[in-house]
């Protein structure tokens, strides 16, 4: 299998409507990542990442995963697709059903899907777990750590408009995602998304890459409350519940703009996002990354700058990566990432409930009690393989 065909397989795993099956046909494919990552340069015990799995020990649970996808043509226009993945959920490995949907190819250009689908938040949402489809071993944390929701129950429609120089793809989605648990303050909390609506448009040209504009909104319900030890008199030393965030149907809006280009030698991937949640007190979050790379035979080297801004705080990073095609379907990847924060902002570093409470107490009392927020820095080394079959 050539590398180009392997990349086509990765795209197929992302559920592209171009791969509709005839009646009775089926497709069974697999994908995965086996990787290790390590955090250095930070104080002992600090963790980093969307679920805090990058630490000062070499660990594989931040990156490693194994998945499979099965598609079957019920008729020439009606099909079913199921995708299951096994990966770490904090300190435990769990299996999850990421996709389970019926698709109807109404015309050559129009497809409807209903069931469990990927939430189209990001440029790489459809292939989020298929690491073979993007150059990094770990997607830029500054952008891809913002929204942990990866799928929803509902439906979408996709319309492809052919053009002389490429195509325009329109997608509209709607549904809900209930009974989810998301990582915050070094713990898991319940969160519900209702009235999910999204729309995106992609302009895919034959010679100049793909430009994508997306928007997703939802009503969010969550209560982030944890027990802390009080540092404010007269309750010093007592354990009491502290509410950090309460959302009751608050509207969350996520906007993204992305661009990809790859001519076989030179490539780039760039993405900007904005997240606003009514009543969360953050004032909104902006993030972006810019990546450029070049292939030398079976080698690919790439450099990425990423930035995350919230309130007066900022996280920024530089990532240098080197990939090698071991086989057309197996890529060895290595990365070095230098990350820093400013403005007393934790960024994607993990603060637990007690530390967050003491930082807030310090600000609320003018420094009389608690401890001041601090900046963080780290050197993250990651190495592993992405594969499809």
C-alpha cells in the first residue's frame, strides 16, 4: 500500500461521504497510536494536558489508543457506521463508542446522518483519534484542550458542491450530549450539552489547500463544586464545599477558522478558535496555532507555534517535530514542545481545587490570605507511532 493510499484510508476513517458503500459491501479498518510522553522543567508532581496525564514520569496513557471502524451498505444509498476506541480515561483504560450512525446518500452530493456523531468543533474533529491523518503526535494543546466534548447524539446533513477548481462542502448539525463527565480541577464533573447547533463550510481547492470556517453553540449545564480547606478566618483549617462554576442552561459559542495545505513536499496547518460561555466570568478564550513543515523523502520535519489567551493570562509554546515513514501505514513520530505561561495563568497545566481556591482567596482579600497565582513552564518530549490498517 502506498503512502497516498494509506492517507486515503485515514480520511475514510474520518467518515468522508465520498466513501459510500454499495449494498452488501462492508469495510473494516483499524487505527491507533502507541506513544510515550514526559514533562520536564516543572516542579515535581505537576501535571499537564486535557486530562492531566502528562507528568514527570514517562507515561503512555496520554497518547496511546486503539480503535476500529466498521461500515456496511444496507442498500445502495443507506449505510451504517460504528467506531469504537479504547483509550485512557485519567488512570483507567476504557472503551467508548465514538460513532454509531445511519447514513443516507440522498443524491451524489447530499448525505444525511443520524445517531452518534463527532462534534464538528475543530478542523481535525472528524479524525480526532486517527493520528495518522495529521503531522503531530499530540495535537496542539492550546487549541484542542478547550472543548472536551467529542461526540453528540443527533443528526447532520452534508452537501458537496463541485467546482472547476475543487469543491465546497456545507455541513449543518443538531442534537444533544447528556451525562458527560469532563476533567477540571484534577477531577471529573458532570456536564450536559443541550440544543447543540453547528454549521461549517469548507472550500477545498485542487492546488491551494482547504479553508474551513465553523461555528457550534449549545446550552450547558454543570456544577463544579469541590471540598477545600479554608484559609480565611474564622474558618481556617475547616473543610467546606466551594463552588467554582455553576452553569444552568448558559449559552456556549465556539467559532473556528482553519487552513490546510500539502503538496507532497511542503505543508501547513493553521487554526484559530474563539470560545465564549455566558456567565462563566472568563471573558472568552482565544487560541491559535501555525504549523509549517517539509518532507525529505520518508522524513517530515515540522515547526508549530501555538498560543492560548484567557483574561489577562497567556500560554504559548513552540513544538519541533520529526516524523519517519516506517511503512506506508506506520509513521514514527517524535516531538519536543517548550511551553510557558504568563499573567498567573495555568493554561493547560493542572491546578487542583485547593490550589485554585487559595489563588482566588489571595485575589479576593488583596493578598491577606491564600497564595498568589503563579506562572508555569515545561519541556514536553513525546515519541510514538501512528498506524492504520
